């Protein structure tokens, strides 16, 4: 196992998570007025709804799919009677659907940005980096489906699960589990991890607010009394 592989898949995940968490905290503490999605709806509504819906549904579906698929212990899947091959097929189908939706949405949003002079004028380099990085990550993720057809027994999937779960539980031998994984998978993982690095410095921070809004469901009713 090379030093580069060990660094990227054994050390870099912790660097990315540290920047993601502490960077978001510092951004919220010091630059609250920049904590927003910077919606461009008032400037140009064309293609926004279709692109935004497809993009957000696709990306959120991919994110939670990875979260559940990689971090659920194998013992749980075995207890549920889900075989490794069935889980592999489920990941390919769900990933293809949500990844495809996210990619189509991203391409619509990119076209919308470059086809409008007013939108081009307000698009920052951070916006370009974010949308471009997510688009490439989605393309790589969809490309792994083609390679996954040669691993329908689910063995490769279990190795990625072991890697992710060992990273999360701070076991130092995690990188060794994917040392022989195809390069397209490794590049997709690197791109995905780097999204956490750029997250605190872009409009992506508004995702925190989206998750936080769920607390309104359990918030106590406001009591309003009329004067007099």
C-alpha cells in the first residue's frame, strides 16, 4: 500500500471532516450574513424550478443512499435477509435513478447560468466550483455503475462498507480494504470527500439550515394575545 493511497483514504477523510465541521461552525459564528443559499429566482426564473427540483432530489437521494448503504453494518443487512448481491443491485438501481436526476438537474442549472447574461454577472467562482465539482462527482458516480456490473456478487461493496465504517470508528487499517479497488471508484470517493472540504466556504452551508428546519415540527405553539 503506497503512502499516497494511505494518506488519501486513511488520513484525508479526517482532514475533510474536521474542515467540514469546524469550518461550518466558524462560518456561522463569524459570517452569519453570508449563511444563505443566494437564490437567483428574482433575477431569472427560467428553468429554475425543473433544474432545482431534479438537482436537490437527486443529490439528497444519493447522499442518504450512500449514508445508509455504507454505514449500516453488514450484520443488519444479514439480519434483514438482504444478500450482498441484492444490496449491490439495489445500490446500482437507486444510484442510477437519483444520480441521473441530480446530473440532469445540475446540467440544467449550469445551462441556465451560462445562458443568462444577468446570471453570469452574479455567479461567483465559488458557485462555479460547487456546481462543477458536484457535476463531475455525479458523472464519476454514475460511471461506477458500469464497472459494478462486473462485481454483482457484492464483494466490492462490502469492502467499501468496511472502509467507511472503519474510518468512522477510527480504526487505522481502513485504507487497506480498498487498495485494490478500481481507479474510478477511488476518484469518485476522493471527489466526494473533497465536497466536505469546500462545503464551509460556499453556499452549501445552507444545507445545515435545511436540516435544522426539521426542528419546527416539534416546536411549541406560539401564544399570541391581542392587546387590550
